[in-house]
C-alpha cells in the first residue's frame, strides 16, 4: 500500500456559550443546482418544527450558473437563511462550513438536489431519544431521478429501528450511508474534526467510517430520505473519468490508519476488491452507452484498486462477446 501523508482534519470549534441551541441544524450545501433547490427546501419546511427547534440554512459554494439566493428567499422567506462562499472551495470544505455554521445539537447536511420525506426528523429524533449514546442516526434511502420519480430503495440494514451492530465491518468496505439520510451529533464533529480536505467524492464515506469507529449509530428502516441521480451531478461526472474510484482508493488508504488494528489490513483489502468490482460494473454501464473513454477509465481504476482473480473474471465477462438474438421472419 502506498504511504499516505497524515493530513489534519479541519477543526470544528464548539458553539459559543450563550448562543441559542436548537435541536436540529439542517444545512443545505449547493453548487449550481438551484433547479432542484426549491423542492429540497420545501421538503424540510413541510415538516419543520419552530425556529427555536430547527435552524435551516443554505450554504452556496459560489455557484456561477444559477441563483440559489433567489430560490432560498423566494421559497424559504425569513425561515431559511443564506450564506455564500466568496469563492469556490469545493464540496468537502463546504461540508465542513456547514458543520461550523450549525448551531444545533444535531446536524443534518442535505444536498441542494436531495430531499427528505415527511416524518424524517420525527423518526430520527425518536431513535436518538431512545438511545442517548448514539452520535449519528440514518435511515433507508430511496433513489430518485431528475423528475422526482422513485427508482429503488437502498438495502435494509435491519428490519426494525435500532442501533446497527458491527456497522464498521461493512462500512469500512463500502459506503452504505447516503448523505441525505444521516444526521450527526455536533459534538461528534467537534471531537473527530471536519471532512478530509483531500477527499472530494469519498469525504462523506471517510466521515461515516470515523464516526462508526468511535460511536454507536442508530438506524431507521423506513425510506425517509430521497437521493437524486442525474447526469449533472458530481457523482455522474466523476464516474465518466474514473475519479470516483481513485478517490475511494485514497479513502481506503487513509482509513487503514484509524480502523481497528486487528482488522485494518483485511478490511482494506476487501474494500479495494469491492471497489474494483464496482468499477467493472460501471465500465459495463459506460459501454452500453458507447462511452468508450469512460469504459476504459473505469477499467484502469479497477485494476489500480485490485488485480485479484475476481477482478480479472469480471473483466473477461465484460469483454466476452454477447450472443445475438436470432432473426425473426
């Protein structure tokens, strides 16, 4: 494994004494996604408790193709505040800004193109109050398309609400927590620091692993968060270049230094194999759309992660000629 230079996580200072502390801080990072922002804000406002119980703020990373301030003021009025970075700083730094500006006891970072369903905050708060030791809580997710059509739910972690046992064992291998689904106790961020400054796509995965390594995490099995998939998203763009897998490989190397010593090497090996096989799956998707550059970018990224036999087998399957359907008279 290539050596990884230790980079300090950004400091998250405690909220100043005397500042009003609502239970929730819903922080909505945006960057050129104002076309979806109105739905995001409404999904929060439709279930928001009074201002004393929930802070709601949009944090814009200096969008240059749309006007999130206009959407925020039109939809949110005086209930939703707006902050704009004076220059573009990137997603991971924006997420850290979200946490630093949060006054609440619990912080929910909800991307400006995602949404929550009615009951999200009530369900997670019930879990948090049932298990005071938890420092994060997340729910099942439904993926949606650009037109808000439901696609498919995420896999179940467990069938009933409760603390997830051995979450780190799975989370160290792949990211099973999508950003809109999880809320984190602010004191956990204060203890662990902000989002890793070198990770642009896997910064959230790195954060959830760090939290699971230190604290119990609550799970709500109802799909109360909506994660949007669309061609303009950062995820879609990174998949076309293989940068998503390269960033995951970097995150795996970083995590090996804080995972439990008796499991770190095994979990890191499993994570690299998982992401290599995932890259081959993405290569197949790119091939189906005749995106040959994206296809080979994912193949290269796969073998940079792992050259184990299952990866070669998956590649042979990708390259094998497909049987043609018999002609019909």
